[in-house]
């Protein structure tokens, strides 16, 4: 699961490999399927289900399309960048006094 900055997940189920965009809100009892993408700033209303491999955007969120292989490839690449940065930060950070 990838969670964008400032997103809110409240009592919802988010499946493996899903992506929740920056500032998105996923409300009570909603379900975000595997490899589903919730767009930045979207509001997934209570009890709404975003099926596996779908893209949902808007307020309220609506499914607008399918996650394609090229989306998955980019997401995997971005996740690797963040993982590498997380390993580098403890080594490169220095205390400023």
C-alpha cells in the first residue's frame, strides 16, 4: 500500500498494492481493492467499493478507468525510489546544533 502525504484513511479496508493519493479521504467501511488507485484529493464515501485494478477520482470518488500495466510499472519504480531513500537517510543525516 502506498499512502500519499496528508491522506486520511478512516475505518476502511485498503488491499495490497493499492495507492491512495495525496490529500485523499477514504471513509468508513469503504474498500479499496488490490492495485486500485485513488486520485489526489478524492473523497471515497462511506461503504463505497473501488474494485481491484480500478482508478477512482473526484468528490465524491467515481471509478473512471482501469489500472494498466504501465501504471503498475511506474508505481513499482516509484516505490523502489522511496525504499532506497529510506535506507540512505539514516546514513546521510547529520545533527545540526
